[in-house]
């Protein structure tokens, strides 16, 4: 009985995964890896545990075990984590999940004492770090630029710490009230858009979004955040991505579309009501203006016109069949008298 139940469980698991032909001989780690490797989309640990232990619902201990195994696979480099809480294989990451890159970070901070004007530029590969001290407004500003393809999350934090080090070495102490004024994030996709060169829009949160053809087979989706924020908020934004803001933006656009549709429906209904009232007014005028006995029915008028057309047709056919000139002249005279 126990063996038969195990076989049925394995059979159901194989059916749900559609790829684990010999799952009963695999360890839990191998099963977790193959579930992630065979999936075309990203998976959460709960979803992986549900696929492994199907058709039964996984327990909390089983989900914890799956999370530990996922961490081991991630440390070994066998799987990737496109964003926190999701895991996929390398092929899925290269096709579906494009890493978020950051560039053109603008920074600003104010100091309490007088400083002399001083500027410094530092280049590390394709990254440029610019620091500027302003003596008039006691301001320390600068930017971190990378126009090649943008910086990854780790490279961005490394460049940000380097900017801090340059300021601290020149001042002698560390600044605390740093603000991130603007920064840009982009995702590059290996596709081509025909017919559209660039599309720009401003979303609900004041973020400017652009989609344009960067190169021949490279489309870039770029976002520019113009709202000042702290360094902690900046790190949180680039680590989590824009899933929440995109969801809120989509909901807002759907609400606006429903509002426009409702307004259009109201306008259409008002026009239909006006047409109905106009037809009713025309009918009342015709009914009041027509006297009994003087209104000729439409059918009688049509019959009279049809009778006249038949008479003309008969007269014309009679004229065409007559060859004698005298009879033809008489027929034309009769036709003229009839017409008059």
C-alpha cells in the first residue's frame, strides 16, 4: 500500500511537471533545479515547492527546505535571481529578464561652512564621476554618468561610495544629508521597432518614460526619476525595480480609459435623445399641418406615376416599330399631345 501510494504521488508529480520522467530517483535539490530549469517564466519558492509536492499542498517545513536549496543553487551559480523573490535559469534570464541598468545620477548636498570652488572628474572604465564644490551657495554637487549601457546594481553602489570618498577626502569629514536629485534607469532589449522612433510620456509619479531605437537591433526603455530622494530610498528603488509604480500606473491608465469611455457613452446617449426629440417634433408638425381629405397617400401617388410611365413606354415602343414616315409623324404628334 505504501509503495503504491508513492508511485501514484510520483506519477502525479511527473504529470504536473511534464518533464520529470524519473523524479523518484532524484534528490530534492535536483528536482528543484529541474523545475527552475524547465520553467519558461520566473518562479517563487512557494511555486517551486507546489510543483515538486503536487498534487498535495506543501507544508511550511517543505517550503523552508526549498528556500534553502534555492540559496545553495544560487551560490553555486546554477540559477539566477532576476529580482528579489524570483528565480529562473540563465536562458530565461537572457530572453525574458533584462537587468535594470542605472546611469546619469545627479547628487547634491549642502555644507555649513565656507568652501572654495573645486572640481574633480574621475573615470573608471565607461563610468564618469564628477564632483563640484560651490563657494557661493556652499553646495556640493555632482553626477555619475555611464552612457555605454548603464551600471548594474552593484556597480552603481560602488560608484556612489566612490563619490562619497572623493568628497570626504576633500572636506575631511563625511556628509550626511545627501540627496539624489535625478537618475535614469534603462532596460535594453534585442529587438527592433518599425515605424516608431521614440515615444515619451510622463506617468502618475512624475517619472518620464521613453522607448526608442538605440541601435539597429537594440530597443531601450528608459525611465528618468525627477523627484529628490535620500540615498536609502534610492537603493531601495534600484533594488526592487519599478514593479509597484508600473502596476499603479497601469491601474491609473485603466481608470482614465474607463472615465473617457463613460464620458463618450454619455455624449452618445445625449445625441440619440436629441435625435429622438427632433423626430417626434417633426411628426407632430406633419400631423397637425395635414388636413383630412387633402393628404394624398404615398401608394396612390406611386401607382399613378407607374401608370404614366407605362403609357409612355407603350407609346415609345409603338413609335419604334413603325416604319412608315407618315405613321411615325402621327405617332410623334400623339406622343407630344399626350405629354402636353
